[in-house]
C-alpha cells in the first residue's frame, strides 16, 4: 500500500472516517475540515494503520446518495487528510467505480467495496488497472434491500462460494492483493451474524486475509439492549473473538481500544 506491501503478520487497524450525516453511529459528527483533522489526528496518535474514508452510508435502510455528492465529500476528505498527513494510508470505502478511480487519483491506496463488485460492473476493471489492494465484502442487494435478503442454503458455505467465484474472476484479471470481509450486519440477521462469527475460521479456506468490521453494530447493541453509543465494550469483546478466529484487519470506530486488544492478543500468542 502506498507503493509498499503492508505485512499482516500482526493484525492491523482500519479506522472509520464517515463523511456522511447518515451513518448509524457517528454520522454527522464531521462538519468541517477542523472536525476531520481532529478525528484523524486522534486516530493516528492512537496507532491506526489505515483510514477508511467513506461518503456513502451503508447502514440498513440508508437512502441513496447521488454520486456527485459522494464524490465531492470523499475527494475533499482525502485531500484534507493527505494535505496534513501525506504518509497516511487511505482506503476509499465505495461501491462506485468512478468514485474509486477519483480517490486513487487523489492519493488513496486501496479500495474497500461493500458490494464485491455487484453494484458497479466496472469496479473489477478499476481494481485490475490500478493494481491496488481490494477489500471485497459479502453482501446481497444494496443497503436499502439487504435486510430482506437473508435466506441461505448454508450461511458460511454460501459466503465461501461467493468469495471463491469472485476471487477466480479477479485473479483471471491479474488482481492478487485481495482481502475478504464477511460482512457482519449486511444481509444477515442477528442470529446469522453470531453463526458466522462462530465458524469464522472456515473462511480461511479461501486462502485470503480477512477484515472484520463489528464495531458498535446492531449484533452488539441489540443483543445487549443498549445503543451504539454504549457498545464499545461489546465491540472490544467481539474484536478479540475475530482476532482469535484469524482476522488480519479490524475495522473500528475506536482505535485506542482496538490497539490494546491487538496488543493483548499478540501477548497471548507470543508469551
């Protein structure tokens, strides 16, 4: 990433930078460049490895955002971050190929696509042409329809088949730097999220590194009967579970706590 390989021998932290007012937890908190830089500075100080910049809300039932609005917010955010911290590794969180292309031109180093190429047929071409790492998430439908698309023959097997089919296409196009994201909370019921977590190690059958994003999600706050604001402790618990199941990247809102979780996980393995 940024012209160099990022070793995943020790788990990495991806910090969430939401530039939309509609996100389920921290939407609307970044109202200015000053707000953005305050958040970025804090994440960098706490040890973030990648900043995941997104300007399209993918929460269940989220309204569609026009591409021009997503483009303007994402490019402005990337320019601001890299203007102050030019060595920062930025991921563009988008399913739109045009936005991904623009973000790469503005300095993003990798693409994080919630749709695995399903919502824009050009995405795989963009990834192949740019030769950047590609994070491919499992989802059905789109944020407005995914909550109704939860019928599976066998959840984990279906997810593995989904990834294997897409990876075969990507590799035929010369794409080798692929990371899978099982998509907790996307086209899965609460029970299915926990079934997936229980068998998460089976996804290593794909032979690819895995990103997990459980931070403050409904599988935590609905199970505990709390709000996303109170779901940090639950996020830490499930982040450790993901690490123990072999996650290479944690996508989080709270970097300091994730860094401590990884430190303790590594201590458990190494002592």
